[in-house]
C-alpha cells in the first residue's frame, strides 16, 4: 500500500495554478515535527513539499501560512535524464486529501 499521512503547518503561502489544459494544482510545503535529535538535543522539523491536484487543490488554495493541516496522499517516484545524460530520480508527495485542522496561530500564540 502506498499511503502517506502528514500532519503539520503550512510553511509558506500557497498559490493555485492551472496547467495549460486548465487543470488546477498547487504546491505547498508542510512543516512536520520530525524526531528528537539526541546529539543536538532538539526536535527536528522536516519541511515536506506536496503537490495537490484538482478539486483538492482548489480547496487547499484557502490555506494560509501557519494553518494546521492533515495531508493524505501517496509517494510518486519519477526519473529523468539531466543535461549531462545522467539518470536522476525524484520522490514526490502527491496530496490526495487535504483536511483543515485549525486556523493559523496568531502572533500572540506563537510567543
């Protein structure tokens, strides 16, 4: 089963775009609390890029920086040949369902 569930805060403003065929999509980055780094003695936050398509992209276009969301989706692996003729691989998260969990933190709450 290829399923990913991410819960985190939107790290930057999102912008709805459309392909040349008019299909809506957007890119967003989710800040996810990762793991405790024993060496650094702090929690590590991962910033995970996600692509969302179609009606879910239109729904997700209402997100703002700081919003708490749950993204359910899948991992997509692609490959391409770079300008030097080398095979390169990409790993992308495709968001299939976006759930709004809360409004963004206010400046007072963040302190």
